[in-house]
C-alpha cells in the first residue's frame, strides 16, 4: 500500500505498459524497492510483453490484404448487394473490426497451427531469439540460485526439472526463467561458452497425445538458429542455439541422456 492506496495487479500491468501517471509510477517504483518478490513478478510480466511483441513483429511487417483496404471496403459498401441489409452490415462490422495491423495479425489463428514437438521447436526458437541477445538480464534467476530456480519451474510445470551439466562440452549454466508459450508456462535454462555462443533449453508439459510420450528427436533449422526437440513421459524438451547441427546435436543427445537416462 502506498499513501493509503493499495497496489493492485492492474497497477503492476499498467506500470509494465508505461500507462501510469508520473506520480503513480513513482509510487509503484518505491513499492517495488520495498517488495523485491513483487519486482521479480513485474520483470516476468515485462519479459512476457517483450516476448509477445517479438512474436507479432513479423506479422506487423506483412502488407494488409486487399480485402481489408479501407477504400475498397467503402466502394463495395456502395455497390448493390443481394445480401439482406442486416447481413451486409454484419460483414462490414467484422471487416472494420479486424482492419489494420491488429486485425491482420488475426490471420495467424486461421492458419494451420503446429502441434506437439513441432510446436515446441518453434516456441524454443522464439524464446532463444528473445532472451539470448540480452546481455543485461538474459535470465530471471542466476545459476548461483539454482535451487530456487529449479523449485520455481518444477512447481509451475508439475514435474521435477533437471538442470543438465554441459561443462564437459565447454558450456556453463547461466541460470533460467519462467516464460510464456501458447501451451502454457515453460522453463528456460540458458548456457554459454568462451566463444560467445549461447544455447537455451526449453522444457514444458506436452498436451498433444500424439507426441507427449514419444522420445523421437526432431531437428529444427531456420536461418542461423538450430534446434533439436523431443518428448518423454509427458514433458517436452528443446535445445536451441545459433550453432551448427554438428555442435548442437551431440549436446542435445547429452541433455536427453541426463534427463531421461532410460531412453
């Protein structure tokens, strides 16, 4: 509570979105200094916001379809139509409501959606592209607080999370974060080496029956980003980085052996 006014969840989200008046923003900043555990949660909100922006950025750069061009919509409205008036009005409302960049972003929901391990591979690539370039705060909890990180992620994923040891391959564990995916929360574990290469292990629950128990490893390559993803006992894993498959594949096999030694 600040100056007799409680800090609500809405205040925290407005703070992350830079939507608060200056006076209230200053109050929230003082509140966060006194409550570091809430500050951690706010930082997670900020990362989720940045993650969503990164995911939607490619769509925002796409041209607006001709069907959503305002001039064409107005011209079509003045043309005689055989549709009943109420149906024509409803169609116009739908088009106007989905116009512009925001509306065109909706087209992705009508495209075929990836599922299973393929979806996990794409989510891992997105996560890597968002967090690995960050040199100030790439992870929420550092390796020095490994136990807290493991307990936090394990509780959210309803499964005991293992932090693989990749030191023999020259990769140090940096720490990790809890991140958002379209399928729910996921744990992100980050590593780096002496050559400036960072890799990310994404782990989450699997909800697609076809893939949730398979141990088959699926490769993923898009531009400089390579990934290897698999599932075992209802959990999905994806190791991703800007490294060649020759480097990443043995690391993925090592990770899988440490997490699921029975495979």
